[in-house]
C-alpha cells in the first residue's frame, strides 16, 4: 500500500479513529534509542571537559537571551 492510499483511507476515518492513529504513529516515533542517548551523553561530557579546559567558546546569557 502506498502512502497516498494510506492517507486517503486515514482521512476517510472518523475524527476519533484518526486521532488514535496519530497517537500510535507518534508513539512509534518516541521509542527510546539507546545509541542516540549514549551519543548525547558522550557529547555532553566532551563539551563539559572542553569548557573546563578553556577550549570551548562561551556566550553570555544576556547576549543569547537579551536580558
């Protein structure tokens, strides 16, 4: 079944059924990915160490948020 066919069939459903499909699709996208989480943890550690060594350029809060 092609995307267009699936979309047409989904749009013919009741609002309640379309909502339930949206929830299921959204849930399928929010599955935890341990590889991605691990990569972000490693990146945050690397950034923290670079900051501590003075190797990371920083920007003042006021400059970023204008306060």
